[in-house]
């Protein structure tokens, strides 16, 4: 135990030692239709030389990861990793999208007064795009990178401005490049990667004047080039840029978190964008994509069904809400009378499945997310459509109960990377919560009191079984074992707190956050290992808030948010390390937002227009608020004010102006009916 503690402590120290604040929060200023007070992050390039990072951005038909940096001499560089999810490769499996990588640098193509300018990076901004400013050779060059919101392309908008007091001559070359893939590798034959500079030529720039041009990077089927290729000269570059910023604006206007911690507020805004932007318009419907140059045009029971789908109703983002519905409808195809497990993943736009890890508790994940989603959407027809899937998944779990009454599964969502036994804590707690939600949903849908009571009765028994089977002393803490035989602390012991089982809350929080399991990057997956996954850290944060420990957990949430937003790899929550090199998988951003909606504010749906709340925030904060919440068939604000030992919560209907006020002791659960 001493050796394990020392290893974890050294790992934590190394992580903390390399952490460095590189970015600052600033307000955006007026850019197209954006609110000038929107928060962005900005890096002084000269003060952060050298530096390198990567960031993913997505549209409905293309995603791109920018591997960018500033070298030892202050020069900016970027490698573009394109992903085209709808251009399918052979074999048409999970990862069978058309990829393309290149390092095309427009700054090395142009000439100013006959010479390639020696540009040095001055400033980098992330504002929903990647915006870089460079200067040198009497000019300033600004490039703005982003994927098209709906097109199968990415764009780099470039402006060159004359900084001198004399005219300069700017030359932008006529650059065109095409590359064709092997036709034997593509489901539809050969694909073409097409890169072209537009609006080029030779120009005289008077002092202070600027000139715009762009690099258009698109892909299409060679066999249908005439129909699929977009002529770059016809693209409205301002409209493409405005569409990207409008998405940031739309998401920024709904579900606004307002706390005294500006880092948390800003990270929440960025997380909404990442969670919502990565949705692919496939032939099988809208499919939310984890991303990471690996996972597109496909669905998973954890990332989509469990993590991000129940978040979308809060945002009111119609594409996100519809993608969740399409996801559950896709999974409904796999219900069967023999109660064989549903697939862990539906891949290739819905044409195939992946089930390589067996049953990961996928039915519990799906029932948990789908039942919450239906209550939050407050749409009876949507709920009726999804109800058979919820019923089937709950029955599947019931049939998988072992002799001790907990749910059997082959693995958990980490798919055997770590030992998980034949019945794990995560699956049983998700099933428990799903039974509760299904009971409330059954009442809303008029399924009869017998159905609703049966699910609630099963939930109560499941809670007793969870406590009896999983409660244990592990690592010296009276917490939970993750599976039978587990004697090492695991990060997923947070799950009882997430679903409202608080019998061992204090000891579990000590085990999570006062042991070497907790590092500067978050929670290690298992004591003594170096691996961490943000998803379990985010669940643990949420569980701590829901347990009423806002005063205790907020400094840790703030430190985590600072790490992800302002240090060396920004601006979103990540998947894992060392696996995946801290990819910006999008569902983790949804989990970050749920730390606050369901954790800090303690929102738990119990009806189409009804939910319970249990606010929990630090004693030195006088108030917290969520504005423009779009769930439960409404548009409303929640504001919680600290009044002595009580919290005064006001819920305001933005359509009618009606205000409801609740005065409760801290940690008290109360019901809100809209």
C-alpha cells in the first residue's frame, strides 16, 4: 500500500509540475452576430514559445483535428487531420471514414514585396474557431480555421493587412491540389481530397488596408465529382463563418451557467459547443459522434444513450434533441424476444454493429438515459415511441440479476481494460436509477399504477441489493467494492452518489478525493495505475454535488476547469490518458455540463413538467443561476440565493413571467412544477 501511495503521489506531483496557465479569458468583441460579451480564451504567443496542442471541431459532414503549435523561434505551424464520416472505407467498420492529413501553410505561399514574409505568432484565440494572428515583413496575417457547419469541407479564412506607412505588394498564388484515394478501399470507389486557394492574385495594399482570401479543403466521391464537388469560387465565405459563430451563439444563449467562478462559467460554455457540434447527418439519422479521429457515424450505449442524450433537452438545441431520438430509435431495432443483448455500438451509419466487448451493461445504460431524456423532453409522442425500448432494457436487466439481486454483465463501459468481475457497481446503479425514472414516465404515459408501482418497488429492492452486495472496506475506507473480489480503490465507486444513494457518501468522497486516487488531472481509474478517464472524474464531481457537498467539491471542480480551459491542452474535457492522447471526445463535454444541471442544481426529472431540486454550492458564494433552460416543455430560469442558513430558489417562466419561490435548508430536496 505504501508503494502504491508513493507511485500515485509522484504521478500527481509530475502532473502538477507541468501544469502552466497559458490562456486568459476575454470577451469576444463584435464578430458577426456574436454577443460581444461572449467569453473566449486568448493566448499571448510570444509568452508561450514553444507550445503545441490539438483541438477538434466538427460539422454535420466533416470533422477536423488541428495539431497546431509555435516553434522555438515563434513561428506558427499546423497539421490538419480531416475526417469525412460519410465517405465510407473498406472494411466498413467503426473507423472506416475517409481521412486526410496535410500541412499546407498559406503563410509560406504568399509574397510581400516579392519576398515570403518572416511571420511570428502574436496571438491565438479560441472563439468557436481557431484564430491565429502573426506579424512580420510589414504585414499582419490572421487566419481563422473551422469546419463547415453543413458542408463536407473545412475552411481557413486569411486576412493580410499592411502595417507599414507605405504601400506594399501582396501576391497570393493560384494554388490547387487534388489527391485521389485507392478505389479498391472505398465503399463508393475513389474519394478526392481537394484543396484550393480562392480570391488570390496580386494586390497593392495601402497603409492600413487588408486583403481577404481563403483555403477551401473539401472531399467528395470521384465518381460523382460533378454533383458532389463545390466550386470554391461560389462559396460564401462570410456565410460559412457566420454559420459557425451562429452555432456558438445559439448554444451560448440557452442554458447559461452563472456562478461567481468565471472559469467554470466559460468552460461550461465551451463544453456546450463541443457536446453539441459533433453530430453527423447520416443516412441512418442524426448521429452524435464522440470524435477523436476514431468514432463517427456511429452510436454507443454509453457515450450517446447514457452520457449526452439526457443533456440535450436542457439546451433546446433541436439537432441535438433529434439526434438523441434517432439514437434510441436505432437501438429499438435490436429488441428481441429472446432477450439477447443489444449491441454496444451501432456503426457505419446504421448498417452494422460492434459488440466486441460483449454485454457491457448496455441495456442499463440505455434505459437510464432514455427514461431521463423522455421526461425532460416532455413530448408524449416521443416518449411513447421510446417506451418499448425502455421496457425491454429493464426486463433484460431483471433477467440478468444474479442470486444476490445485482445485474450480471460481461464488462463495464471500459470494456475489460480493467478488471470488472461478472457484476459491477456501475451497471447495477444505472439500472436502479432507470427503474425510478421509468416509474415516473409510466405515470405520465398512462401505463397504469401497477406498472409504475412495480418499477418503484423493484428500484427499492435494487437499492437494498446494491448496498448489501457492494458495500465494503476498500483501501481502508468504508465505501464500495466495484465487483466481487475487488480490493483496490476504483474511480467508479462514485456511482451510488450520482443516483442518490448516500449511505456511505462521506467515506466514499474521502476514498475518491483524499486518497492518491485523486491527482492534478482528476481521478485515476484504479489506485496505483497511471490511467485516468475524465468521464469518471466528472461523474464523481456530479455525485459529490448531489450528495450536498458543494462547499467541499467546488475547489476541485474549479481546479479541473482551470486545467482544461486555461493550461496546456484546451478548451474541452478529454477522454483519457495515456490512451487516445487526451482526445476531445464530445460526450465528455456533455458530462461536464451535467455536473451542474444535475449536480450543483440537483435537477432530477419526475414528470413532463415536474422535477426535484437539491441545490448545493459553496458557502462563500452568494448565488448561482441557470438561465434559459429549455427542458420540460418550457423556457425558464433558476436562481439560487444564499440567505443565511437557507437557500432561496426562484424559478421564472420566461414566456409568462410567472415566478415561483422556494425557501429551503441547504441539502433539502424540493419539487418544482412548471
